[in-house]
C-alpha cells in the first residue's frame, strides 16, 4: 500500500551528513531520514513515508491515526513487520 505512518522521534543523529532518527510507531521502532523536516526535534511526531519524515504533526493526531492503522490491521503491514521477504 505505501501509506504515511505517524511516529514519535525518539533519537536524532547524523549519518554521512544526513539527519536521521529512530521513530517509534506505537512500539515498533524504525530508522528514518529526517532531512525533509529540518525543524523536527526529539519527542516530536512526524509522518514517515517510505523511510522519510515528510511532515510534523501533533501528538493527538498521531495517536488517532496509529489507532486507526491498528484497527484496520495495517500498521505491521506498512512497517514491514512480520513480513517475510
């Protein structure tokens, strides 16, 4: 599918000159590029699409979206969790 998934920035660091971070999607943590949202800070919520932060959003909107993803059974699918390659 390829939806944008909301997550919380739990770590920010640099790799090869690129702003990167760890993003928590309600218990599932993945690495993402933060370059497109330079104002993002530790603890902020963002939308991640194909490994890139594309926008900042508030916590309430993020939590509501994550709950809808869970209810539809799409969270693990979108994040590639439990999917064999």
